[in-house]
C-alpha cells in the first residue's frame, strides 16, 4: 500500500509519497476506452527499482490524482517513483537546485521560472526529437514547443519543458434557459458576439456581468480579457513580444486590445451596474447576475474555475453552460486559446527521468487523470470518451480545436507589472482613464524594474 508522510523543509509544507503498483485506479485492459496499448508499450523499458524523484506544486486531492497517474509508470517499468508536493514549490525548487539536491523531475506551474532555471544551467535539454513529437501530437503544437523552449546557460535556445495538464481561460458563461427564452444563439465569431451584445441592449437587457474586485489583487480579471483580445486582434508573435516587453505597453497594438476590452466594459448599457461598477464588483460575485430572475446579465467571461462561485445547486451543463470566446472572422487568426498549465522538466538527468518524459507522451498518462477530474490536455491521441464529465470534455474539445495556445501573459511578466501595474492600470482604465495613458503608466512601471 502507498505510504504518505509529512515533513518540513525550509518552512515549506511538503507531502511525499511513493507510487505503488497496488494503487492502480483502473485495472489495465478492463475498460476498452483507455489506450492500454500505450501502457503495454511502456513495459519495454524496464527500470528494475531505479528510483525517480519528482517535485511539484500539488498537495491534497491533486497529489492523490497525480500519484494515481505515476502508479502506472511504476507498474509498467518497475521504477521506484517518489513524488513530493509543496505549497512553496517556486521558492523550494530554487533552493534545491542551488544546493545541488535537485529532484530528477521538477513540475513548474510557471514557465517563466523554468526559463530562469534553464538560463542558469539547471535544466536538461529534452532534445529536438521531443520538440518535434510535441509539434505533431499536441493541438496547436508549435505553441507548446515555444512554451517549453528557453535559452540555456550558453545562450542557445533548446527544448527543456514538456507541458502536461492545462487550464483553460477563453470561456464565456451563460444560462441556456435565458438564451432560449430570449431567442439568442451562441455566437461563433467575435463579430457575432458584439452583435449579440448590442441586440440584448436593444431588447432591454444587460449583456455582461464583469467584476474586477479581488482585494489586493483587484484588476486581475481585466488582464485576462486584454490577453484574450490581444490574441484576437494581433498575431501570436506580437503577443510574445508584448509579454517580453519587446513590444511596449503603449504600442498601438496593445492600446487597441485594451480599447477592445473597453468596448465591453466601459459602456454603461453593456454592464450590470454600469461601467462604474466594474472595478468595485467582486469577481466571485459577478457571475451571480446570470442566475437572477429576470436575468441581470446574459454573459460572463471567466476561466474554467468560476463555477465554484455559482449559486449552490447550480448544474453546469443545464443551469449554466459556456462557449468558446470566439475570434474575429475577418482577421485570419484562427482559434487562439488563452490558458495556463504545468511544465515538466528534467533537473537531474537519469535513464528513469528520460523514460518518464516518454511516459508523458503516452495517451494512457493523460487518460488516467482525464477519467477522474481536474485535467485537460491538448494531446490529439487521447480518447476523450474517458472523461466522465461532459462539461470537462467540452472544455477539452476547445483545447483540441485551438490553432494557437498562449500562456496567461500577466503571469509571465515581472511581478511588479503582471501582478501590480497591469492590475491597477486596468482599474484606472475602467474608471475613466484612456488606454493610452494607462499603457504609458504600465510601461513606466516596467521600465522601473529593468
């Protein structure tokens, strides 16, 4: 049986466990929906008790889920898999790498930190073959290769980070009953979304619930809006330049995306309570207008986590549903998706570490977690029938249909910008400041951290 123990390391709460063969969640070969052939293929690599240490951010229920996946690698290869989770991962992994006590595999919640560690020579190049496989087998494959490609200690770029487990942000939530009663259809393009916004107003309703309130983090929901709209009005290359500040915050391309957000958020007729209420409305409370009778609003743009703040008893798929935040039909930018996720990197090379990266490529590694909860993947080789929740399957379909994926931009910016000036700048923007003035003030803050 699996053994768990708790310990304290550098004041971080850690939990460690070993993935044991007896803990297989689904018996190999029993359910034909799983890709058991990919599991059988893993048995060709025999590691015969070789230990592999894996360090990541997951504790509690998430640790149980990841260990349920690791158990299949242990069973198939004979490896001794040891996972440790920490709620202070970002600090502890740096300490461990600097001290020479790195795990074999580190699971980075932020690609920015992985990039920093690659630059310092702490990550192992996964190789061009792995990058090529990712490009061919993940939807929007080049986006994922780019996300895991960093400059090494020598300044040369290489593929260091393998993406596994994704979060989705490009969603608009609505009440199917409200849409049906009003005769509204789900928009397929951004042009149609804007037309629907105007039609709801013409019919006497209020289209949007938007709330930026979040205590000391007030303003962050607007950064997701701007990031999504950057991907719908500018190229992925421009998005990357913006996130790295090669393109300045007061560049006309960025100002245009901020003003696109303003089209929705700064029109008193478009938002519950008028534009003045946007900054003061708590993001956790803002979707509740969808469920009022009569509806206070018809749409709410927010990431996949927001149902946690829906009224108790709300059934997602019935009382509430979502659609992809669409792109412009006339801009030829495909189906961009904004999100987040974790990146796996080798921080202490070994035969088992290399075999583990191969395991992450197998459909079964994804399907075991898919069949439980809290997991999305752009892997085109998985069987989405293993999802037990149709809502999650629908989210995953959006990911699989993406032509471009980009990581949450504010999370990749310096903290003083992405978790500071960008937030406050968006509050100033909905409060009446121009996009040009806001862009200049955010850029000034960025210049201050260089």
